[in-house]
């Protein structure tokens, strides 16, 4: 069976055209969102309030998009300070998404939040956490572990103030009260 050159060229043209049209599907807005406007590496950002440093954020990589959203694909570490420059909290996550228009941060992968307020140390661990900057709250539907000096609490569905002074689990699974006098 002999195939004509014209037929072969037509098939190749159609395949190339189809491939090109499939590769260019999507709106212009979607394409703009896919390509970062700014890419930063080895970044350290200091946040201040009336000239006093209140937080330091470090990351190895940040992508910022035209709409203001940012992605921190290799994680983020944050330290929070009081007016005397003492660390009052830390935050760490493997991947972070910042949604600028909503003032929401999404933290994923080995999320750890520590709070050191008035000598009361608290630590929260989960795989996913959302921070609402406007409401000053954190929340997640996922499993969480909260440890203080005298209790260990586990469960699902956390809703809390961002400084962990108040927190609630919608489905608690375990609670252990640790009394140091019982250990002696």
C-alpha cells in the first residue's frame, strides 16, 4: 500500500495543529497565574510595628504572581517577637500558599506552631493549617496534636486564636493531663 506525500503532510499538519491547540487551551488569566511575576531565593523578611521588629520570616524560595498570591514551595520558618525581642512564637511548614485577596495563608506538610507566652509553652502539630490574618485565627479539618507543659490533646477540626490562647477541637480523640507531682 502506497501512501501519498500529500496525505502524509496533511496528517502531520493536523497532528501538529491539534497538539498546539491543546497546549494553548486555558484563559489568559490562567496562563498569567501559572507564571510567577517574581521569583525570590534565600529570602529573609523582617516585619515591624512602629519601628520594632515583631516577626522574621525565612524561606529558600518564593514565587509571587500577578494577582498578589505567593507560593513558598520549599517551606517557610517564622519567628514572632515581643517588644523586648524575645521569641514568643515560631511557625514552620513544608509548603505555604498565601492568598493575598483573602488574607488567608495555607500551610501544608509537617506544620508546627509553637507559642511561648507568659512562660506557658504550647506546641501544635498538623499536616495542614489555615491562617486567617483578618480574623487572627487558625483552623484545620485535619488531625492535630496540641501539647502544653501539663496536657496532651489530639483530635480533628481545630479552630483557634492565632496565639493559641484559645483553641477548640470539633472531634477530640485523646486527652492526657500530665501532673508533674505524680511523676515524683
